[in-house]
C-alpha cells in the first residue's frame, strides 16, 4: 500500500471504528498533516515551491465511521504569490474499497489530479 498517506489513513481507520472524541480530533489532524506534506512533496517534485506548508482543514473526518467519506481542503501560496489549493476526497474510509482523489490547483487552474500524494505513491 502507498506509504505516503497509508499511515495517516490507518490512523483515520482507527478513528472511524469508534475511538473517543479526542482521539478522533488527533487522527483527523494527522490526516490533514499527511495531506499537507504530500501536496508539498508533489509540487516540489514538479518544480513548484511553496512559501509555507499548506494549511488544511477537513470536513467529516472527525465524525466519520468505517466506510464513510470525508473531504480535505488546503491552501498555500508560492514565493511569487500564486495561490495553491488542494481538494481531496476519501470514500469508503478504512475499507478495502477506500478511494482517494486529489486535485491541486495553481492560480485557479488545474495543475495536478492524482489518487495519492507524496513519495510513496509511485
């Protein structure tokens, strides 16, 4: 399995099986962190540097259950002030049917559309 987000998704899988609320918040934060790092790595591999790590927020990850879905949204900018956004969707979380879909936009133009982010994707 892909190593880039595999660990974060394993943590999310633990969350969706019924951990206490603080654990859910920590796991959701871990997933957002993995997406932020993965997006930055994907962009760097393609010669796009960022001023700072993308800031991410998720919708539904904290309250998801096994097999449910959630989204993640990230924003950043390049040193020359180009806007960078990342939109990610995870479906069937924590199951063998889990799917991920990420769109990275650079100044509101699609730059990259992938099903995995980071070094472990290839």
